[in-house]
C-alpha cells in the first residue's frame, strides 16, 4: 500500500518527532530584507537550524534608517499598507502593537499642473480617477474643458467596457488626457514609479472593470466602488473595528520591525550574519553548498573589496533566496538553470534625499503632508513632509522640519544618480522649495542624507504576474529551494510578508514531511 502523505494532522500528532526532524535540518537564507527575515523566522520557530547571510553591513533591505544631526528617521520605506491586516498582525506577534501609529490628518498636493502650478490633490477618487469631474477640487486641476471631456464618459457608448487592461488607456479613452496626465499619472508615478499606461487595472484597482461593465461609465464605477468601501467601513465601525488609515507607521521608524525580527530569530537559535555576500550555490544530491565572501574588516564603504574578506562555505538541506532579482538570478544560475529561460523585469533605481531644515516657512505645512508631481514638470517625482505626516518625527525634530524628496521612476533614472552627495542635497533643496512653494535657502539646510535602492517591479504592472509566475515555477521545480522578496511577491510589506510566510512553509513542509 502506498504510504499516506504527511499532512498538518500528522504533524500535530507527532510533535516530538517533528522537533527531532526539524533540529536535523539546516536552512540558509540568502538576503536580509523583510522577506528573508520572515522566511528565517518561520523556519527557526519550528526548530530548524537557520543561518541568514546578508551581503551589506545591515539587514532590512528597503527598510533603512538615517541619522541627521542626532535625529534618527526612516531613509527607505516609512510605512506599510493596512490592507489584509497581515503587517499589523506581525507587529502584534512581536509585541509592537503599542508602537503602531497612523499618519496625521492633512491631504497631499499636486504640483506641475499646466497653467495652474499647484493645487490640493482631489479627494474621493480611485488612483486619481474622479467620481465626479465637476467636483470643485477636480475641476481646479483639469479645468472646465477637462471636466466636460471627462463628462463624455457618462454618455459615451460602452463599446469596450471591461476589456482594457491598461489603466492609462482606459482613463484617456473614457475621460480624456487631462484626467490621465494631471490626476492619474502623478498617483501611479508616486506609488508605483510607473506610467499609468503600464499599470494593470485589474491588479491596481480590483473590481473597477467589473463595476465599469455594470454601471456603464468609469466615473460611475469609481462612485460605486467608493460606496461599497464606505459601506464596509460603516459595518466595521458598527462592529467596533474602526477601519483606520490606508497606511500605518511605527513610532521610532520601520527599523523597529527589523530589529524585532532579528532579535526573535536569534532568541530562537538562528544566526544572522551581515557583510557576507553569497557568490555561488551548488547542489550535490540532497545537500546544498553555499559559498560566501565575508568581510573581516569594515570601513565606510559597503563594497566587499573595500576591506579584507575570507571565504565561508556552508552546507544546508534547503536554501531561501531573499535578494533582489538580479542577485537571485546570478546565484541560482547553476542551481536553477530554467530560471534563465524566464524574462527579467526592469527595476528602476530610486533615490530618496532626506533633508533636515530649520525653516519657519514650513511651520504651517504649506502643502499638507506631501506633494505628487505631474510627470515631466519637475525633476523630483514626489515629496513627503515627514515632520507634518508623522507625529513621532515632528517630536524628534524639535521644531525643525524633515522632508523626503524622491527621484527616479520606471524607465527614468534618478536625476541625482551621478551627483555627489552635496550636489544631490542642493538639487533636493531646490526641488523642495519649488514643490512646497516657499523659499528654502541653503542656510536653512542643517543636514542631508541620500539613500539609493532598486525598486522591484510592482505586481500591478502589465505582464508582471506572468513573469513572476514563470520565475517562481522554475524555482519551485527544484526541490530544496525557495525564493521570496518583492520581485516575486510585488512591492510593499503587505505583499512581501504573507508571500514569504507561504514560501517558507512550503519549503519546511517539504523538508520535514516529504
């Protein structure tokens, strides 16, 4: 008789046996971003031996911190999307629920509007698509001609409703170029670093195409979805579960989460090593060999060749790759040859310049909590007034102001990429002055910090799902290997965390029960 495959029920029935089996398994996680830390924690908490290797001198990936004149702030990701509740649940698991904070009230602005300059970002839309083109804040941005063109959406025959995957093409065909360029494009560039033409409607705005088919107009579909969302919020409120903000942050910065994950992994017996760059992964039978170069001396540079290094060889039963896409493809070249047959995604290099300013002109938050730009109108893509958006940052700044200025987008390198740090800070200061509509002299600049990172292609980009599925299928076809991270899960902690948990569970179940 064929043995019955092991399952969750059998694992519950034999906890002692499971613990023994787990203790004999060694997992090496390559990469110390959030995906790698989650995968490491999922494996070590069932008793597996875990070693995490991070190439740089600090874990966290896109989550980083910077110190400006004694003030410690986020230099990378500063918040997480609340949808699904997965990130909040993790924070509660780690005992960090009392550190969760919501952004301050106050809307964002649009800058670079032709003939207008700047105006508050209209409220009540979806991805910038208005439910009512004659709404005052909408009409202020697109003008009367844009409003009347958008109104044609209501009377135009629904010839191709529900069949357009491109957000930009759908919006321009239904409501006109001004809605696409002045309202939608700033949002997609700011959120996804991508043109609206490249954004998949069904991924970025689930249910919009279906509502469009049902209602007969795009603006009507937006109103219908907004009403559904309001009804769900009211139901949650009646159940004493306040819906809260779309994003949340952590008092003290997102690195608080990273540090808590590392502490938990190490408490459970896992090993986290930084300055350890994996150069090769090979397989012999069921065993994996992971070779890395480990820096033995560290200087101000992150580059391995800046100090002395020694080789490290590890043997493992399973490997989790939690790096950027280009690194993953390089280290898996021999182990997963089929990965070479899949298409790599374009990933823009983004720069964030953080400015600490002593500028009374910013005391009243002249442009709310931040500014999005009409593509092509400014060098910067977006600005966040962090000390206006987050109370903990405002308190830490002590009367001064912190601004985050973002550069770079899909297909467009960051304008600051080739500049020295001082020059990049000057460009960011000029852009901040223009975006906020106030004078910000160089004498107001107290300190600056520049962070550069590669942004994985968002899941909402057209064709992204197929590319990610092909890459993951190639990896999963090789026993003992898993891969996690934004290039496979999509950008944002709300996507990376559950995906990493699922992949780690798949790998540990295969090693423990198969």
